[in-house]
């Protein structure tokens, strides 16, 4: 299993980004968390197999139709232990 921290920058709050991120992660069988950050970005921690993570990260570059992603910053991190994918407040 692989794990990534992802920071999504742009118009990504107030547009359903967290909801659609959870939906995409659930569809792909990934686990982790997504939350809004005070600086206006969205933070994602995601765990899964490499090919599926690549598909997820590719999706994050655009997100849902209502979002406008300006940049994506991600890095591999030590594997995290999650039971599902949840939206954090």
C-alpha cells in the first residue's frame, strides 16, 4: 500500500470538492480523509495501490466540474491506517 498527502489549491472550497473527493475515493476503493484548510485549500490523505492512486491524483488535478484547481502539491508519506474514507470538518 502507498500513502500520499495532497494539497489542492484554487477555487476548491464551497464547490463540493470534499463530497466529490469522497465519492471518487469510495468508487476507487481508497481510504483516507479530506478536509478544508484555513488558507482556502483542501487537504487529502489517501491510501491505496499505486495504479489506483495515480488515477485518483489525476482526478484531483481537475476535481468536480464546479471547482477550479490551480495547483496540486503531493508527496508520498509513510502508510497510514484508515478503515474508510471520511470528510473531516
